[in-house]
């Protein structure tokens, strides 16, 4: 049986928030806002630092209580922050740099943070010394959607293949996927330059078909897309469609693809996870997750696993890049975690009061770059648990879900089981010998 809700509320936000991403070892950013309407709710990107409650008991066997401290914020004026992605890279001197790409209406705003900076303590917090923060600076704004009415960027992902070209892929309401050379933009962020996408393709040759989700494969060769009409795998260099992703036949009538994420679980194929959601909301909701593999030689997709994972509607999906774990959030406010065989290892039913807008894994370990000496692998904030998930909801609460390690069986319990099994074996042996 999967462990039950071990969530901790680590922050309460003052704005509706829609995206959350870890940044480095102990930071994460949140994007949201009230939109262009003058409702008094700011549009902001907020940077948080993860800390532990220093007043918690050292003798306690419970997992340490995480807290999130706001260290910086970026006012985005009239543009709400609806989707984002963050990538860590290394500067020429070996120091870490972080690039954030944030969807703001029909634009993608690029931000860059070079290293860390100290911010002063607050007078009313005796246990909070000066804290490390990240100073993100806007460097360039791209127009990524050109719909005739209500243009809007819906999704964005970085290419994490560590290729020589630093790329992002964007998708939105005009039905086009655009791949951008971000490395070129960072090297020359002149606002007078009209940068064009290096690759562009339309997912379906029909009007009013939007790109609902996308992802780069870990090798960087493929892009997976999700739309209401069709999901597919594409060549990221040419924009050529390689294979459609068909909903399994017994689900095709009532289900659609909600989200898709690539994993590193395959050797000879690009393995990805797919969340299937019912097309219409009913009183008897159910959702499925499937594991599929794209084979380059066969130019086809093979199904590996397909499990019913909850009796709720999936709203978001994420993959732990360092371990074989998968997490989902639901429209009912629940958070679930599964292993690579899609077996549940953690459940938090209705952990939030409203639907979950994003889930993300915290790093278990983070490779910290250093200008002097070799890189060192240091434990991250998720190292105390099997894995740690951050969840964000419309209820404006940020929660950390600590999936505990399996508890070892106590010695006395093991001895008791051994005694019972020995007694049963003795009785069976006696009966067989006598009769």
C-alpha cells in the first residue's frame, strides 16, 4: 500500500499562480498574477529559498519540516506569468548561471541570473540570517504566438541534451511549434534584432488547433506535442513528423492526451510517459498513465505499460530526471507519485482545496560547479526522502510532499514472524508424519 499524505505547506502566496520550477539546489520560482485587468493583484515572478525549521526537534523521527522564504520578486506589469522553464548552465569562469523562459501572453520573456547574491535578514525573524537569492534580469522578449485572436503561449521547454546549441521550444494557440536558438540571443541580446525560430512547424493543418503541451527528448533529437486533434513525435532539427501517438483503442472514444514527458528509462528507444484524461467531466472520473517508446529505426511507437492511476482528472504531470519516479496533480487537488512500473508509492488525496496547476520534483542531489577544484555532488533538499515533490494550486498554497523511504521491519516483528512460520511448519510436518 502506498504511503499516505506526508505533505507540508511551505508557503502561502498572495496571487493566483500557475507555474513552479526548481532553480539550482535550494531555490524555486513561481509565476502568476491577476492578468491585465486592474484587480489589484500583481503579476509577479517570485523567487523562494528552501530552508528547514531550525526549531524542530533533533530527536524527532519525523521528516524535517521544509519552509520557503521569499527572497526576490519581479514585477511583470500587465502580463501574467502562465508557464515557464528553467535551465542551469555553467559560465566561462565555472560559476553557475540560470536561464528562465516565461510565457507572458503571446510573448516569451527570457531572464538570466548569474550566480547568487545575499539579501538581508528581516527584523522580525530572529532565526533567519542573510539569505542567498537569485537576481534574475530580463534580457530579451520573443513573440512566440501569432494567432489572429487571443494569441497566447501555452507551453515551453528547454532542450536539456547539452548539445552545442542552447534551444527552447514554444507552442500556443496558433498551433505552431517554434524552436529558438537561445544561446545566440544570450550572446547578443540586442532588442533591435528580430530573431526568428530556427525550426517551425504546424502540428495539425486545421484552424483553431492549439499546442497544449510539448517536450524535448533527453537526447534532443525529438519533440513530442499534444493537441486536441493529435499527439505526435517530431524531428527537432527538421520539423518533420516522425510518428503520431494514437490513444489506445479501448480509450480512444472517451479519452484524450493531457500531458506528455520524456524519461531516461529507455536504452534503444526514447521512452515517454503520457497522461490520459477523459474528454468530458463526469461524476465518475478516471485517468490513465501509459509508458511508450519511440524507435528511430522502425519510425514507430510501442506501448509498454498502461495503468489506471486514479479516479480523478489529471491536470499536470512531471518526471524526476534523476530517479525513476513520476508525479501527477489532479483537478480535485490530489497529488500522486509512481515508480517506473506505474505502481503508486505515495498518495495525497485532496491535499489542496482546488485543482493542482503544477507539480515538480526537487533535486535529490545537485552537481555544484566550482571555479576551483573538481565539481562536488552535494545533497539537496529532497535527499532526506525517497523523493520530494512541490505542488502548486489555485488555492495559492505551495506544498512539499516528502515520499518516505520504506521502513525496515523491526527485529522483534521479524522474530515473531519467524516463530509463527516455524510453528506452522512444525505442525504440518507432524501431521504428515503421523497420518
